[in-house]
C-alpha cells in the first residue's frame, strides 16, 4: 500500500457513498405478506453499481504491496 493508492481508494469510497445516497427505494407488499424493496431510479442505481466496481478496483490496487 502506498499513499497514492490509499487516497484513490478513499476517493472511490466517497464517490460510492455520494451516489448510494441518491438511490430511491420503493416497497411493495406481496400477497404472501412479504415486503420487497427495489430501487426506482434507474440512472442512480446504475451509477451506484459503476461506483461499486470502481471502489472494488481501487481497493484491490491499495492491497498490492
């Protein structure tokens, strides 16, 4: 781990959190009484998935010796 890879991971984590806070969720009650939650904002959901991939890559880079 070096300072550059550490800072990149922190930046990616902050970007992920910022995008995750923008996702809106809807709750649907099924006939059997269970409740299902799913994201209703497609663009925000896609941005979170992309940020998750970027964060994973940054963390992998940070772990390299």
